[in-house]
C-alpha cells in the first residue's frame, strides 16, 4: 500500500508523524505540544494562587472583629471578668506567647437586651464587610466566564482559610473562649451560612463544610450544662471533628462571663489527659494549618469545563485592532473547514452505491 502523504510545514515546529489519510489529519504530539500544556498548567495555577492570596489579604484584617466582640464603652454595672479572672479561669496554655498578642481584655456584659442588640449588630457589621468582598469576587469570576468548578475550588479554600484563622485565634486567646463571645461568633457565622445558601451549590458547592472546626468550637462554648456532658457525647455528637488536644484546650480555656457556668467535669478532663498521654501520633499541636496547595489538575479542569460559545465573548480591546486576531470576530459556531478537494475546486465524491 502506498504511504500516506506527509502534511508539509509542520516539521519546522518539531511535530512529526503528521499524515493525511482519507481526508483526516493524524497528529502525534511531541515536545512543543507537551511544553505548551505544561506552561498552560503553570499559568492557570499561578493565576489561581494570586486570586486566592489577594482575597486572603483583603479579609485577614477583618477577621479580628469577627472572632471577638468589641468592648462597650463604660462596661456597665455588673460587668465582665477582669484580666486576672480570665487568666485564672483555666489551667492550660495561658502563657502561650501568641495568646498574649492583641489581647484587649474581656468582653463586658450587662446581660440585658441592649447588650444582645449591640452584639448582634457588631457581628453582622464585620461579616457584612467580608461578604461584600466575596460578593465582588464572585461577580468578577462570573463576568469573566470562569467555570463553576474553579469558583467552587477557590471559595472552598477561602472558607478553609477563614476557618483556620478564626479557630486558631479562638484557642490562643482566653478572652475569646467565653460564653458570650461564643454567642457573638455564632451570630456572625449565621450571616455567613445565610449568604452561602443564597448563592447556591452551583457556585459554592460544599464550602460551608470548610467552616466545621470553628462551628463545632462555638457549639461547645454556647452549649448549656457542660458538666453533665460525657466525653462520648462531646467527641461523637457535639465536636466530632476536633481532636482530643483541641477539646482539652477549649475545655480548660472556657469561662462564663454571663451566667457563671462551669466547663466540663473533672472526670472528663482527666479522661482527655489520659487519651493525650496514650496518643502515639507524635503531634501535640492544637492549631490548624492553612492549605496552600492548588486543589485541582489540568485534567480535572478539562473534564469539568462547560461548553462555551465564543460568539458571545467580546474581542478584548488589545486584540481587536490586530489583524492577526480577526478570526475572533468571525462566527466560529457556523464556520466550516473545506475538505482538500473542495479547496482545490475538485468534484465531490458521489454517494456510494449510486448509478
């Protein structure tokens, strides 16, 4: 059989094994094509990392107001505990160097309706600022036709970062581990949950699950009758994601500035200590680590990329005046590629089996 004709012109680009057979071109990708794919992957990862890091920088200064309620001027009669009372409220980690950074004293509480309204307003205000940032990010991504797959990945990492920052701050600062402060953080998290549900799973997926550590820590702070809770109830029902080190930390840091309630029983604390001594994992840290990885591959992007009509995309201004990019202005949806015989003006082959 005669060899298929080689398509000229492509050898200069280092692409070999290019043949034409039955009107179809078969191309064997070699170094240039693979190099382009690698560069494209690196470009996508770099842009993703820049977007993620910029959002983190924008929300980080706002998180301080989300984890600790602001102090009311004057405090009011029957106010909260003093710094000395806070330091004496627990037995673990009060001298941690990071726990002393940014300490602004204990929140004041008069126990009245005015305090509750002030608390809810402050929590809503700081979270609204963060939600405005996230709203603008989502609109920008949608406007630029970023796939929902990548948007979900980005927001999941942003919420994971927020979770890490709030959770670590809570466990490092004793003044944040009070009953009233737990209610304050819970109010703010409710605002975030409402926003996530209003946007929908199409764009945010299961991003709310990324907040599970701070959510469970807050649940522990605001739950009533802590001395009645068994270790099994705490680890299985109330805080299943938290490690024993984290549970012991928050249990010994807890104090109640509103009702004077106590933390878990001494029996539960002893059981936690024993479990930590028996732990052979080699990790005694109660802090969470931020995930800096790129949570997708190029194959995943290709698999989850929706069909996109180029007809609906305007030509970028920088390219519209360049004749080399005139093809962007054509109706690519209806354009057809002529066969070699059509291009040469030759006759079309008749139907098989015809007279």
